[in-house]
């Protein structure tokens, strides 16, 4: 249902005034549905936007995950951890991060978050 998901997320981007989270989710959807060029354009918009306004690193991680660029995604999550970004509280349960769960670096990050058992 990528076509419907893409349409809905584009609408969310519009309604939110272009908030980075909705753009990042759209970038993830585009990447996993084979529209890698479109995902890369979104990423190329979000990265420099972060120099002018706040763009959480975990947003960037979502796009990198869709593009299957695990190293970049993990680096962004590490920065999000260091900056105490609020959505890191969802790290242990957020399904979009499932592809990283077996990575020891991700496991270490989750451990350092001190989630309750």
C-alpha cells in the first residue's frame, strides 16, 4: 500500500507546514518503495535545513534507514541520544527501527537509554 501511504504522508507534510518528522517518514516510505531518488531529495532538503532550524537527528535516521544506510542511521541515532531528543524515548519500541535491533551498537544505545525492563 505504498501509493496510499505516500499520498497520506504527503498530506501530513502539507498539513504540518513541512515539519521534519513527517518529511522524514515520507522519505522512509519513498526509499522502501523504490523511490530512492525522491528519498534522497528529501534527505538533501532536511540536512541543510538543520543548519537554519531544529531538525532532530532521529528524523534523519528514518530516511537513512529507508535507504538502507545503517551506518549513517546509527550515527544519527547516536547524535539524537547525545542531544537527548525526545523521540528517543520511543527507540525500544518504534517498529521503524526493527532493522537495527540485531546490531550490537543499537542494542548498546537502547541499554544506555535505561528503559525499564
